[in-house]
């Protein structure tokens, strides 16, 4: 029995060293870091920042240099903002200390001395002042944690008063006929090679809409991850939200004091049969099974 176990351990170590040589890292439910998996599968901070800069420049005629990331989590967006330009400064606000600490270890530390230009605030976005900024972002639908009109309006008013005179507020939103159903969506994630040559093996990201209540639009969603060895990281993240609609968001943004609330919808690539990653300002859109958009409040 003891020899059998030893042999197995030897084979395991051999496979691990072979994978390491190929620049691959062993990945399963036991070894995975849920923040790494989330960032790779869900976030594209480069595309978000490109979009903010493009819309800001088009509206104001110059580039913004200050950004506040509400519900910042690991502050990946705030750090990428600072890395982009030596004049850029960022503030990130989140309630969760362990998640902020993960961001300090994995993102701020990589900035070297430039991390002085990122300030992380552990607190509620409803009551955490920071210096006036030109761009405030609340992404991955996080504001949907506010389930009643009064609280969401209070948040939007807070965002408004935290902006400089030329400031803009960027939210993302999702919807469509399938957003009001209980369903699962699987996506295979093939991570890119990192600067140190290592690469995370492919894994599956699962977005589960576990429940939707048509009376109050309460929606509960989970993110699960599935690995090549068959293991699963179930409910790596859970969101208990109200699914706000675009007209509600636009009305509340205007009520909070913004002069305009513009909607940008993502286009569809018919050849690839998938969303094309290009967001255009629209006042009419096709009623699709699923869509993603940005709502932009202009001060
Ligand atoms: C969906 S994650 C967003 C992470 C990242 N910003 C992104 O775009 O993917 C939501 C984050 O919001 C934080 N959060 C929830 N309610 C909050 C509140 N009232 N104030 C500040 N942070 C909050 C949670 O701790 C969590 O890190």
C-alpha cells in the first residue's frame, strides 16, 4: 500500500514538473484562487478604460486623469488606470477588507512606486468621500445591490457630488428576455500567457441565474468554475440583486442631478454569432435575448 502511494505521488510530481516546464500551472478546485479566475473570466479593464477615455474625450475634448472605482473589489481597474499614464490617480472603494488586501498583494504591488497614486478606501460607497474625480465607475452591475429606489437614488446623488465639474459616471447594465429566466451559461476560458511565461490552464466559467422574481425584480446569481480534472468550485461568488431596467437607471441618474444619461449598447457580430465588444450610443435597440450596455451620467 505504502509503495503504491509513493508511486502515485512520484507520478503526480512528474506531471506537475512537466506542466511547469510547459509554463502551465496545475489548476483545480483545491488550488484555484477565485479572484484570479474571476478577473480572467469576467473583467476586461483595458476595454472599460478605453471606452471611458473615448467617451470622455469626445464629450470634453481632453483626457481625464482622475478615476474612482466604486465596488472596486481587487481594484484591478484602478491599478490599470494608474499604470496607463503618469498623471493618473485612482481611488477605489469596497466594503470587503480581504478582497482589498488581495488587490494590494496582486495589483498595487506590481505598480512599484506608482502605487502611491492609488488610494483604497474600506467603506460603503454610500458614505465614503474621496477627492472630486473626473470619472467614477461602478462595474459588473454591482450597484444592483441597492434594491429600492430611495437607496439607489442616494447612491447616484453621492456619485454626482463626488465628481468634478467635468465629471462623468459610468455604469454597466445587462438585460434581455433571458435575463428574467432561471438559466445557466457556460463559457470556456483559455487564459493568456502571463508576462513571466506561465499560463493558467483552460477552465469553465458558469453564470447561473438561480432565481428571478417578476414582482420585485429580485435576482440571485452564482458564479461557479469547473476544471479539467472534473472538480468544481461551486458558488465562488453569489449576487443577490435587483435587476434594474435601463429606463429606471436613466431616470434616477437624471433625478440625481446629472444633465444627461446616455445609453451605449454592445453590437452583435452576425458572422461570429456573438457580441462584438463595440458600444454605440443608442436611443432604440433590438430586443435581444441578452444584452450588455453602459449607462453614462454626464455632469
Ligand atoms: C461584483 S463585485 C465587483 C468587482 C469589480 N469591481 C468588477 O467590476 O468586477 C462587487 C463588489 O462590491 C462590494 N460591495 C458590495 N456592496 C458594497 C457597498 N455598499 N459599498 C462598497 N462596496 C460594496 C463587494 O464587497 C464586492 O467586492
